[in-house]
């Protein structure tokens, strides 16, 4: 199993790379881009939510607790006194962080149904709903966030599966085949419930026509293909034109790699040292 930092790093790189594509395609406003990328990072740690007392699980429940307590607070704030708002906020925060966390772990096994494609789909549809109804984003952005979460989720499952092949020894660990699965064969009831939850969530999601239309737009893909590589010099767009013309060619200059000085350089530095007061 890959560890938490590995999952976060790989998930964020995958999500960031895709986010760059969507920016180039001009399908999303820059202010939505960060939130969508974060959905991808979240997806890349979500499958380990069932790992008892793990960092991802604690962090996820802490995050969920903050999210739900504020969502409730914002919703009811206009009708409550300050004391009531304190009680509501703290109560819902503690309920999710400790109450739900405990109950959740009593009901789940690690690498169980949460480590499957259907859980990824259910989480993706839930993300679409949250972006659409709670964050008030357009349906195209909501579906893009759901798509990013799902890709992050699958990245996690694939990474875990890769880690179950021992890189040095040639043998395959016992966990091979348990990470990347459509549903949990050992827990048929849990899988059926997760499937039902995914279908129920899908039914209430906003229409995906904008998202699908954008994804299948031929001019967009042509434009992306056109812009994939620079026309002449790399990063020329970042430097003013005159500066490029004036910059001498970097070829032939020794590269400073920060390694030990070579044999010819070493005596020179040694003779310089005594001169320093
Ligand atoms: Zn995992």
C-alpha cells in the first residue's frame, strides 16, 4: 500500500496536469480551477477513509466536520442567537468528527467496499451535488469536479495495486488484486448498498449536457492539439522579445549541478582560502 504523502503527491500531480488542460481549453474560470483540482487531491486519499485511526481517515473526518458545521451554521444563522449558533456549530462539528467517525469505523473494513470503483462513483456524484447545490457552481463545473474526484480516486486504487507488486523481489504481495476492483466480492450487501447509493445520487445530480458537450467538442480538442507544443522556442512567451534576442546561447557553458568541485577546480579554492581574513 502506498502511504498518505505518496497518494497526495501523485493525486495532486495528476489533478494539476488535467487542470492545466482545462485552463488551456478555456472551459473553466480560473477561480473554479483550484477547487476542482482540490477535488482531485481529495479523491486520491478518499479510498483510505476506512483505514482505522489513519491520518487520511482522521483528516477526512476533521475536514468533513468543519464543512458540515459551517454549512449548517450559514443556513440557520439568520434565525439564531449567538449562543445558539455556538452550540449548533460546535455540536455538529463534534458529532461528525467523533460520532460519525466512530460509527463509520464500526461498519467498515479496510480495503473493503470503499476501495472499489462504485464507491468512487458514489463519491463523485456526491461531489457534483455539493459543488452544484452547496457551492452554487454551474453544472459544468460541478461535473468537472466530480470527474476530477473520480480520477483521483482511481489513481489511488491503481497506485495501491502497483505497490502490491514487490519492486525488488519478484514475488507478488498477498494484497495484489484487492485494491483495484469494481466492487467488493467479500461484502455483497455493502457493495449492493454502495451501488444503490451511487444510483440514488446520480438521479438527483444536475444535467450533464454542458459537461458532456464540452468534453466532446471537436474545436476544443483541435485547439488543444494545436497548442500542445511551443511553435519555436520553449517558454518564449514568458520573456520579452528583445531579451531573447540578446541572450547568448547557453550551449557550452558548464552546468552548475551543485556536486563536488572537479579536480581542476579544487586547488583554486584551496589557495583562495588563506587570503580570507
Ligand atoms: Zn488505499
